[in-house]
C-alpha cells in the first residue's frame, strides 16, 4: 500500500505499547527494518527486528537507542514513548510530576541527540500528541461539534498531561525551525483496539468497558464513573495507523487531528458493547475522575492536507476489540 516506505530503517520509541506495537507490526509487514525501544517488550508478543529495553528519559540510553552499528542513521523515527494512561491515571493528579518529567525528558533527549547528527542524515520524525491539549472551557458541554486544530490557543488543557503534550508540540516545532528537522505531529483522539492495555488502571474507556462486560454475567451491572453522559469520539487502531503513514508521506508540518467524528456518550458505549456481547447490562454510576464533559474531533484539516478520514465505524471497531478482550478475560 505504501510502497515508498519499503525497506527503510525505522525507529519506534514506545514500541512496547499499544499504538507503538501495532505500528511496529505494520511497518515490519511492509518490509522495513524496525528497531523498537521501550521500558518493556510488547505484552502480546509483537516482535520487531530489534528490541532495546531501557529508560528513554535517561540521556545515555536515548543516545544509545538512536545509534546503528553500521554508522548510518534511521530514515524515520516515530516518537510514541510517554508516561500515560486512562482517566484513572491521568486525572487523579497523583501522577502529574512523573507524567510531565518523564515525557518531557524523553522528548528532550531525543531531540538533543539528533542535533549531533549530520544534517544530511536527519530522519523524518513523527510525534504523537493528544487531544488533551485542547482548552477545558470549550469542552464543558456534551454536544461538542468537533475540536479544530486552531482551537488549541489560548491554551488551557484540563490536565498536566495535556500541558506536557502542548509544550512538546512546541518543542518539536522549535527544533524543526532551528535545526532543520522534518517533523510531523498528530493529535490523537482516543485510539482503541485489540492488543492494548485492558486492565490494571491505565486502560482507557473502550477497553475498560469491554473488560467489565466480558467479566459480567447476563443481567449484571457495571460501574461507570460519573453520570455516563460525558461524550467522546474513539478511533480504531487501523484507521489511526493509516493516518499516521499518510501524514508521514505528506508535506504537512503543523499539528493535525487524527480522530473520529462519531461522538458517543459513555452510557451509549456501554449499550453498544452489551449488544455486541449479547448481554443485558445495567449501569451503576459512581464517582471517579472524568476529564472534560465533551470531546470530539474535527477532521477537516486531515481531509484537506493528507487525504485521510476515518472509515471503521465505532460499532465495528468495538466488535473487534470486544472479541479480543473477551479472549484475554477467559484466558486469565
């Protein structure tokens, strides 16, 4: 499909995670040499050509991870490594210092290391930002018409995670201007799918709901934080990876939304998964960290500049995700 990406030397930082691991798998399938770097190997056995285990927030390891034995450089670097998780990790406030320090250190180390390389060998860099960078005050109602890239300023993210992502966007763009890096930046909107975290506290809403319903008996109820009327859009992993590769092939150098415009309430998401599971499921509303009231993507810029839009419906994506998570629950 992407023939001009064939046989490249590619570095994926954060390749042990959900999106990074899925990207590693795709890039290798396309015939590229892929080195993956993370604190851990992929939990579900996605294996790159090379796997380095270590902490990218340590400068010496970051420098080592970017070095190839043959003295050449990478053609592309995908920077997805970050300290992150779902609402239960991001919005409690208990992890703010680590989230900011660890993620900023990773990005600074990467960029500082690359400044030492000859300009003729500089790779194209992809940076994964987040919809969490958007101002809190324009996400206070459930009827969100879609966040545009221009809505990012005046800045007021609702979490330190969002502030770190916004700062890092500016960091990558500054290095692009000053050092000639080719940078591509995507603002991800709630990416989900198989082979992702589904338990343990860092999972996001689609995976958490799938797990709870897979574990529930027919007629049981599951807990949902808040009143469940908070809205989001969720993008299936295959659509996300299509967009990332189209962005990397393009000349577009400004931050761009990669998300779905199919907005749904959390209560409705429970209904969708219950229907997929063929179960009657009740909802017990409880207190918990919620984030913004309503968030949705506007894909106008993606359609215009990289020729991409989401194509997998929420129901189909959740069907694939539920089937995978149900197997994991049964195997425990």
